[in-house]
C-alpha cells in the first residue's frame, strides 16, 4: 500500500509540474507577441530598407579630376528608377529618371521622363575669339550662378543669362591638352550627396559645352534580381545597341562608393 501511495503522489507532482511549465511557456509566448505589437517600428524599418534598392559599378578614381567616376542606380519601390553616370576624366555626365511597369517577376518596362546629358568640345557655331567658351543649357538654369574653376584652383564666377551663353576664359590657365576646366551651377546629384561639376577638356576644337535635357529618349526594359540590374536593349541590323545600356551590381551594407561618396538619407 505504501508503494502505491508513493506512486500516486509522484504522479500528481509530475502533473502539477507539467501544468506549471505549460502555463509559464504560454505566458512567455503571449509576452513576446505583445512586445512585437508594442514596437511596430522594427517592422517599419525593415520595410523602409527594402523600399529603395541601389545598384552600382565601381570605376577608377583618377588623380587629375576632382570627383571619381561613378555609375549608380536607385530603384524606388519598383516604381521609379534614377540612373546616373558621371566621368570627369572623359567630360561626361548622364542622368535618366523613368517610371516602371512590371512585365513579370524580373522584367520591367521603363518609360523615361527625364534625361540630362553633358557633352562638349564640339565645333563653335560661328567664328569668335578663341578666349571664349560656349555653354548651352535648359531655360531652368537661367539666372543661376556659374562657377568656372581651373586646375590651378583659380575661380571665375558668371551668371547664366540664356540657353546659349558665351563666357570669357583665361588662356593663361587653359592652353594645353592636359588642362581641364570645371563648371558648376548648383545642380545636385539626385542619388549621392554632392553638387554636379561638369568638365571641359582642352582641345584644338574650342569650346562648346552643353548640359541639356533630351526630349525624346527611347523606352527600354530592365532585368532585376537579387544580384544585379541590367538593360535589355533593342539592336539594329549591325548589332549596335540603341539607347541606354548598363549592368550594375546590387549594393549592400558593406559597399563603399569611390571618393567616399555618401547616398542621401
């Protein structure tokens, strides 16, 4: 009889321990759920991080220019893209902004609504003194201050007065194939935190620079996945690509842009 009573007592103790353990574990689960709902900011932060994605391609950083070369793309909620490629070494800047339409899980149609291009060193429109530079731009820049900086650090300031401007340049500081002049007028890079500086390279063909919008930009397609983004270009019979072309690697937390550039917060 004693042994049977002891067995029954042990069973009751074990059952009570199991019940207490179950209540304790269930209580922890409830508390955890309440904590998650009480701090929804964590989920918001995760969503905000995924809403914008960045893709880039690293280029060389030459010592004879002020800004390193850069090719970068910002993808906003799979709705809009901003693409920028800049190279002071080659005197080029290009910016495309476009709206996206989803075709399938990886392919999107892009309809550009803004396309800005820098170019230069073309023929002058008429014969004029060689100590002049022509600067063509959109009407939105009229009234902006334009700064011309030479490689030796000398600076001259002008006012943009037209879509077709003529400014004086100092041939003393700009007279051989190794020379460049830097022009800035308050235009901000739409992805990285810096003011755009466009460049004219010295050439015997003097000096025609433009920073203008292109009104008729071809639509294009892109492929997006977890590793890269690239364009799908239409080709003509000679297999030459038409329109913008890029293939960029996805950025992550460890990615460092050339020249210590910082992305807008």
